[in-house]
């Protein structure tokens, strides 16, 4: 499992990703917005520390 740290828009309509912030420690309180296959046997979780009203990845 790997993590991609995203910064959701405050209203949940989309997100940005800063390559320089990918080394932050992901904690148990972080929100998982999506899971994507990365390679065989590995999943990438799109996560943020901040919770927003709707899923910034799917728009739901």
C-alpha cells in the first residue's frame, strides 16, 4: 500500500496534489477518499488530513 496525499478544495469540488508534500506521515485520523491499483499486489490510497463535505475525487 502506498499513499498519495491530496489537498481537497474546501467545498469538495476537486483537489490538488503537491509532489513536495508526499513524504508526510499519514496517521490513523486521515481520510481515505479513493483506492487505485498501482501495480500487482499494491494499492495507492488517495488521502487527506482534512475532511470536506463531499468526496473530492469522485464528487459524491
